[in-house]
């Protein structure tokens, strides 16, 4: 990162600007904007949680959707079937997803590379098979429709928030929870623990030589990523007014991976940019053609061959080049 | 439980197994030699099925129309594989596996929609070739003659593939490429051509299995992502990259699925995923594979 960039960053607190802009959507934007905003926020959290494995730790998980789905089912079942309030169901979803990530991850981190990807895929398909078939609890192939909105009376009590629709209020709740989760993950990545994960990504053998328990660190990353994916899943179940076995089917794992890579796995905000781009693009393109997967596939090909660093990686490289040019001119 | 029922389950499992072997053998070959896990293998299978339907549709009155269609579909998919390998995939060999996985997933998306655009979303079906429309009674269980043929084609391909790999010069080159690509290249062999050849053979097998499955299963969008997971399970059980492992992996998969249905009817699909997970945990290189780099 050039000095010019960091100066630009210091002048304008971009994170705060984006947050405030997102926060104002229910008042300034349409109902549809709010809808898109909710989806972007949830997908962003899901993609950033995957990037904790993909970008930070260098683990290619092809079954991340399992923890998203477990979070969605735990929250949906607790609030709908048992009438548990959302304030308890959400932590339960995170813990449930994290717990499963602990059990599955315990076996997965013993493998490397393609075998790791295969085992994560196998576990996610096991979760899918259970969700798809266990009619009494998960609703089987019918799913779990009509997951209730959380009780948001407290928000209506705040002046200015009372006349918002339930969708707008839920968006604000989602935005708040996603922001808190992202802040937490940013702290985790910047902590000594997070630095160690990056060390493991760069050179696992060397990390092991200096006495780091590589598997334990990878497992911890797997659990944290699973827990945050669970939060994203819980929110998505409510947003989508139901939880269905499709959430856990393996192509969803590929979808979130595409979001993450599209934004750029080398940057914390990359997956957020990727999620926003993909959601907005999807909304634009599906109004013209039903062949969204075709477009997505072509985008993915262009990305792989021309911009392997993703959008944020491409912009950063462009800015760096610009900075170099300016520097040269100043020298001359 | 009647013996004939059990035998019927056994035969059903064996038919499933031989289909899976046809599909999974191509997947296993490409992984074994090129270290690419090809998600698009299921899409090649689906395209093979659609192509076979198309050719049968064109040739309907002809007596051997089905067999012409099977051949045409296999060759068509092989050509598709050749184009994809030459134009795109070869540029990704040096890259991380994440990018290769996503590349093959991009193909899944593109080929899936291309098939939808060309053949629509309705179910298509192909009737069994007239000579094989009957059935055969074996120990009280009825087996369609067509399934019997599949049970013969499966082992025939296995033996042919094994002979080709073990006994021919080309097979030796392929095995050498799997072991040490750089060394083989340094000795003057055209490794690029071997990779292209393997990918074409693998695509051919995918197209062949897709075409052969049409008389038994209807052709629908989504059959690509469904079958690829089954094929993954088979190659994981047998050992990624092991040819005979894929064969026995298919047999085990078919029987576990077939008898799993008798034991716990609604969770038989769960039993094969669980088997895959257990094998990955205990022997990641599979029952018949060897530990790899």
C-alpha cells in the first residue's frame, strides 16, 4: 500500500461513511433498496466469515454453507417451533454452528489442500441430507416456512424509528449485528492470533517448527468462521421468511466462494465488495434474462483469467501504479 | 426377508455401481494425472445425455439409432472437452487448486445454462433400444436386459482401461505424468499432449455414461450437480486417482445405497455421505489409493 493511499484513507473515515450511508437507506431509499441492503449485509457477513479461512488462514473450505444452514435452522426451529425470543436464538445459532464446526473441523484440519476441501464438502452434504430428510425437526423437503420476525418493539420506541416498516427495522437490526460481527472479525484478524493464522497460511511447516500447534490454530479459525456464518444464516432465515434445505446444498458453498474471490481474498473488505457487487448485478441482470448462472460463470472466468486479485485487488494494483507514475513525474 | 428380494437389491446396486463407475472413472483419471478436481464432469455427463436424446430424436425410425446416438454423444462431449482443455484449462495448471476448482465450477454454471437454453427445462426421455427392451429372470428377480448390458460394459471398460494404463506405451506415459510431470517433460515427452489426451478420454467417458443412462433415467436440469457429488463419493471411497479403486468404490457405493434403503429407508443417502466422511478421516487416500504428496 503506497503512502498516498493511506493518506487518502486517513483523511476520510470510509468505514464510517459507508456505515452511515447504509444506515440511512430505510429513510431515504425505497422498500426495494432496503431489501437489497439486507441481502448485501447478510451475504457480506457470510463471505467475510469464509474469507477468515480462505484468505487469512489459506484453507479452501468447500462446505462453508453447512454452518450458514445450521445457524439458519437452529434460529428458525427455536423461534418458530419453541417460541424462543430472537435475543436467545441468535447466540444459540452462533454456538450451534460453531459447535458443529468444532466437531467437523476437528477431522478436517487433519487433512490438507484438496482433501480438506473434499471433507468439508462431505460434511456439508451430510448436513444437507439430514436437513432434507429429517421431516419432524427440519420440515424435510418442505422446509420451515414462516420463521417469525424478532420482536422489535424496543426499536419502535426510539423516536424516528417508529414509523418504519418491519422490513426496515429488521434491516437496521441486521446492519447493526453485521457491523458488530465484522468489527469483531477485524479485531480477531489483527490480533496476535490472526497474525499467527496468516503465518500458517504462508508457511505451515515453518510455523510448526517455531512451536505453533498448526492444527489447533486452524481448528480455532474454522470454529470462529463457522460461528459467524451461523449468525449470517440465522439472519437470512428470518429475512427470507423461512429455512429450506436448499440453503445447505453444495452449489451455495461455491456461490459464497465466488463472492469472496470476486471482491478479493487478500483484503478484509474484499468479500464485502464482492457480496454487494454480486447482489446488485444479480438484481440488474435477472430483470433482462433468466440466464443468471451463465452470466455468473462468465464473470468467474474473466475473474480467474484476468483479475485473480478480485475487484479490490485490481483497484489497489491500479492505485499503486498511479502512485508510482506520480512519483516518477515528481522525480523528473 | 426373501432371498429374491435381497438378490434384487444386489442387482439394483450393481447396476447403479456400473453407471457410477463409468462416470467416476473419468473423474478419477483426470485427478490422478492432472491433480484437477473437475466439478464440470457432471456437466459433461449431462451434455452427453442431452446430445444422445437429440440424436435419437433425429434418427427415430432407425433400428440402431440409439447406438449411433451413444457414439455421437460420447464423441461430441470428447470434442467439447478438447476445446475446453486447449483454450482455457491448460492456462491454470500452475495455479492454486482454489482457482482450478472455481474454473471447473464456472463451467458447471455455463454448461448448465447452455443446456437449458438449448433443450429447455422439461423432462426428456429416451426409450430402451428395441433389441434390449425385455427382461431376464434371475433367481426370482427380474433384471431388464439393458441393465445386464450395463453390467457387462462397466467391467469391460475397467479391464480395457487397466490394460491401456498398465500395458501400453501411452499408459506408461500417463502414469509417468501422474508421478512426475517435470521429469517426464525433461525426458522429451509432450506432457501437454498427454494432459489434453487424458482430459479428452475423461470427457468421452462422461459423455458415454450420460448417453447410456438416458433409457433408465429421465434427463432433467440439475442432474449435473446431483451426479457429481455421487461421483466424488465413489472416487473418495476408492482413492482419488486409483483406477481399480474407482471400480471397487462404485461397487461399495452401489451396495451401501441399495441395502441402506432396506435398513433405514429415508436415510440411505446419509449412509453414503457418512461412509465418504469416515474414509476421508481414516484413510484420506481411499481404500485402494496410496498416500500422495
